[in-house]
């Protein structure tokens, strides 16, 4: 038996809620986290039609990329699709969970999926998300240094890019005077003590602070654990918006557009021309990513693949970059594959389905 909370925990290990943007509303939208999961339907959007599909497939959890509840709701009368969707979910005991901008801001995530579809090599985050790293400094007796370090690493500390178990240590002498009420691991109450210790330093993602501190206190021999916590300005290489990578080979404009249409299964797209220049380095951003045009230019991208580009924003390309608007839905529809893969790998006691409902409200005619 698996609960909704356990599925959510798995998804938030991939995309912590702390990485969502301030305007977002990711997380559990309806439902009891303690309820047993009978089936999961994954989708880009949660609509009435998607809920009907969930009912038919006996799924009581819908995992979506876009939150159905995005703004404040003061009443539930069924006057619009949002209210009707919520009412239907509650009536049929269906939980709705959304992983939105938090999934945009991680590797692997929404933009990794696009980059993989385009077979981009040497992938890295286009614009890193600031203020997501912290540093822990603590002091450990020499004999217990390794056990404390291993506990911290297991909890998620010490990962820097492609390297893990990273730390720094300096030997020194710790001095303390236990009070009469203390139960010191070394020394005796009321007697000054000196201990040869290592000063340990590790970096960790800020959202893991409580986990890291719990691991430290569990593994450390001291009754009172001396430590410092620092918020860092360092950029986390694993978090941020957009992906920059390179095509296996440079393509001229026409060939790249054909390649893009094939790989992303597009009916059509809008773009700015770059003439005779070839496309090799490509930036991608699912959803609305026109705010990244200047960043993509600054980092030498030949093309930016995104959606929801406004007319005047195309001018920002200034013939320096191809801006390819493939559509919001089209750029993110493969996101549901991420949910499917993550949940299926972990859980085997219930069925996981890819929604067959095309939730794209936009239609095309040619």
C-alpha cells in the first residue's frame, strides 16, 4: 500500500517545492495525503475531461504540471472550469497535485526533457536560480569525523556539480566547560575540557536544511552540537531556468526548423530568421520563456526554443538569435513523461497512466 503523501514525497525529491517561483501554487491542491493510492493519472493540465478520464481508469490521484488552483478562490459555485474541476475532484475523492515552476527549475526537469528530445549535448542550466545553497560548519572529535561526514553526505550534503562527498576539514582544539546539569560525551560536569577536533565544512541545497541538521545531531557524539549555518551567494549548478546545449551537428535555418518540428511533433511554429547563420548552440525553455532571449544571446545561443512569445518580444532577437515559438502546450506536453517515469520506478502497487486527453486550448488551421 502506498499513500498520496508517499507519491508526493517522491516527486518533491525530484522537484522540491522550495524551488517554485513566488507567484506559483505548486503542491497538493485537493485530497487527503493519507489516502491510499489506487491509481495515478499524469497530465499537463487538470481539466474536467482529465478528471473524467481518471474516473474511468479508477485513479484517485492526478499529477499535473500546471496548478488548477493558481489564484485565490472565494467561492465554489461551478461558474468556471477551475471551480467545476475542483468540485468534481472533491465529489469523486480525487487528489490533484501540481509540480510547476519547481519542476522548471531542476535537473532533470521540464527543460531537460525538451533538450533530450532535441538530443542536445553538453547540457547546462541557462540561468541559475540564486539563494539555493547553504554552508554548514561544525566541529567533531577526530575519532567521529568520518561517521558524521558520512551521515551528512547521505542526507544530501557535499554535492557540487558532477562531484559528490565534497567537504573540507581543518584540525584544531575545542575547549568547553560542562555545567553541573550537562551529560558530556567527553569530560565531566564542572571540569574544563580540551578535545582535538576537526572543523568540518560542507555545502548543501537550502531546502535540505532540516534534514541535514537532523542527520548532524543524530551522528554527532556531543550533547550540544556547535555549528554555523551560512546562506551562500554561490550558484547551484543543478537549479535554474532554461537549458543550454549543442546539437549533434550544425544545421542551416530550414534544416533546423524541420528537425524541430519532427522532434517536438509540431504542426507549426513561429520564428525569427537568422538567414545564412547555422544553428548549433540551442537554448530551450518550456512554457513562456521570452524573458530569456537576452540571456540566450549573451551565452552565445544560436536559437531559443520556447512558447508564448509576444509580437514585440520577437524584436528582441535583433537578428542575433532565432527565437522559435513552438507553443506553450507543445513545449511542455512531454513533461507528463517525467511524472510517469518517476512514479513508475518507485511504486508497483498501482497503475500509472499517461493522460490521453489533449488539454491544449489552442487549435490551428493551415
